[in-house]
């Protein structure tokens, strides 16, 4: 299933970029009881990290996150099959400020995704891409 898992992650990102539709994306790609860890600001172990549970929490969070932006576009630099339904996605996000042509991009990051039953069941957010690579044993300190 590893090729299918990698293909699922690629399709998820491509579909999101094409349609920008959180509801459709959640229904199509997320398990009912998805857990999505968000650690945009200070990192996974700090107080600002949170775990969203269920499709509705994920949709609500990212709907609020998107409000100041005209578009949110993701680029996949790499998708690495780790086996057992786990995939590491190395990404960049580009945020276009609403009402402007200006686009900003925070540093590259990583998502560790658990794919179960052809659905994304868990996402761990690593705002420091190297931390994500170290976490799965693909980089050393």
C-alpha cells in the first residue's frame, strides 16, 4: 500500500490547491476521527501546540486560519514512504494576503501522516522540517 499512501498525500495537496475547499477535502481525505496536531508558532512541545480531533475541528481551525488570506497554496518538496501507512511530507506553504498580490511563505515544514483505510487518520506538524526528519530517523542531530 505504500505507493497508494504516497499517492493519497500527493492527491490531497493537489486537490486542496486546485479547489481550496476545506469541506470537500475533509470528507474525501480525512478519517472520521482524525487527529491533526497544529504547531505553527513555537513548536510541538510548547503551549501553543494543539491537537484537533475530528473533521469538524480541523475544518473550523483551518477556516479561521485562512480568513486573512486570499489563497493558501502548498508545495510538496518530497513525500517519503516510511512503511506501515506512515508518510512524511516535506512542504512549503504560500499565503497570499487578501486584497493584495503579496505572498508570504513561512519556513519549510513537515507533516508526519498516518494513513489508515485510505484516509488520513493522524497528522503531526513539525514547523522545523529538520525536526520532522530527525523524528523519523532520516536525519541526525
